[in-house]
C-alpha cells in the first residue's frame, strides 16, 4: 500500500521554531519528526511514500531524496495550505489502489499502524478525556458509524488519531466542500468512506500530535526513551553515564560530566568538562554544553551553545542559539500553576508545571541573563548582560 504523508503545513503554532525548518523537520531524537512517521509507514509495509510538501519544501526533499530505506519517495507540492483533503488531493496523480494517509507531524504507535495497514478501510482512534477538542468517532461493535468535528456533546471518548487506510475508491472523493473553518478537510473524505464501507476503528495506546513547542519536548521524551544505549563517540573515563545514553560517533563527553539518560549526544557535539545532563535531553549535531552547565529535559538543536555556568530546563533551543555564561532559565512558577505560553498571540496553558523557554534560531543572550518560565524568544533575539527577560521578544 502507498502511504501519503502530509508535510506541507507551516506550523504556525510551533513558532518561533518553524523558521527555516518546517515543523516536520524539527529534531526528535536522532532524526526529524517526519522521519519517525516515514519509518513507521515503511515498517508497516508501505511500498511507496508520497510526501506532500509546501512550506520550506526543499528541506524535506534534500533530507529524504528519491529513495529512503530502499523505498521510493515521491513528492507532491501543495502550493497553498488549504486543508488536509486539499493536501491529499495534491497527491492524486500518485494514487492508485488503496492508500494510507498519515500526518507528518504526528508520532504513532508502530503496532497500531501495522494493524491499520492490514485492516483497510480503517482509521486510528485514541481514548481521550476531553473528546470535544477532537474529531470524535462513533462505533458499533465492529465499524465506525460516524465522525463529528469537535462536538459539544461527544457521543464517545474516541478521538480521531490522524491515520487512515482508504480504499481505492476514496481517490474520487477527495474534492470535499469547504468546512466551517474554511478548509478542505480529510475528515469529510472519511465521512464518505464511512457511508460506503465498513471502516475498522484501530484503537491506539499512544499517539502524539506535535503542534506546539512543548509537544516537541514530549515527542523527544517518547523517542529518546526508545533509544538503545550506544557509545560510539569519545567519552572520558572520568565521566559518569547512567540509564539509556547514546553518544554518537564524533561526539565528545569530557571529564567530570554526569549524563543521566535518556540522553542523546549527537555527532560533533561536545559536553563538559563538568556538565550535568539529565531527563530526556537531546544535544544536537555540533551543539556545545560547557563547564558547569546543567541541562534538564531539553532539546538543543544543531549548533546550539550553552558555554558555561548556566542552567537550561524544560526548554527548546533552536539552531545556533548561544547562551552567554551565567544564563539561567526558570522553569517553575512560584504559585505552582501550569506554565503558560503564547501561541498565535494568545496565552495558553502548556499543561506543564515545569516549562522553560523556547528560543528561535540564532538567539544570543548576554552573560548573566535570567529567563522566566514560558518565554518565547524569536529567531535572532538578543539580551544585554545582566538582563532579566520576562516578556517575549
Ligand atoms: P495542522 O497541524 O492542522 O497544520 P500545520 O502543521 O500547518 O500547523 P499550524 O496549525 O500550527 O499552522 O496540520 C496537520 C497535518 O497536515 C500536518 O502534518 C501538516 C499537514 N497539512 C498539509 O500538509 N497541508 C495543509 O493544507 C494543512 C492544513 C495541513
């Protein structure tokens, strides 16, 4: 079966992280977010992958090329992002026979996608506590009977988990009417498939839709937790490694470092001397964590530097960020409330008691900068030495 993977979106809610890299190319453990989706589809038996690309499309093309893991990769360009059905329709020339559709910014449980592919027509669903925020599926004993978008009174707690196996006939049903929110939506294609076929609900245990920056941390928590420990880099005898830790070839871990996994130190990165890394941390390619720096539960993208005497907790640092000596991130509010973050101009709860900062590419802080919880620093933003930054910039 072919798998169409949607990766054309701009990722406005994850800003400032989706700048030069589109959201599907943001780092999740040892590959881009989209790499996990592509791998899941190939492992489930996809014989061809069609990537729908648009925003910053070249970054996707140059990573996957025309063949990946011996599987042909095709591209369909969606010039304007008008919805998920519109995106699949952009790939219609590649479609023949049954096809799967997955989101390029979602992490899926492998067993669920394996089952999805063998049960076509099928859709993945997950039990959630607040179904009113999702597309909600109704089912009888064996089949899906209905799907309703964000209903006030959800008929079940089964949310649409964004993975579909469609019969060949669905190709003719991709041109759906515009939805209330002004998009052409894949759930309207699914509604027709439900009317015409028995659609199997595949209930999944785990699924993650990466829309906002803290969900990128959750994605890393998930995938770093699955790493097999491996030391291919240069690790000092005077470093202490505990739990699942991967040090890639060309990475260096110097004396006095304590690394508590899950942690991944990527090629060309250096850690230490005397640094402390703990709790689901990714140190990206060529990143530097220097003397007396503590990094906890964070993502340091390629080329990010936290040189000395700093603390970074529950944070995401974009490419080539440079934190000056003594930069400290606060990740906990004194009132113990969940940390808030600005998404598309609105302050929203992250649902996390601990959340630090999100720094876009090339951010530079002066020495002794203090950063408050839930802060967003746009790409290229700077601070003066000694500043306390408590407003997004
Ligand atoms: P969304 O998460 O709804 O959109 P987005 O990724 O652009 O993010 P944001 O809302 O923050 O701007 O999209 C779900 C998936 O579908 C995601 O993988 C992107 C993809 N997509 C397209 O490929 N084309 C589209 O027109 C839309 C709306 C989404």
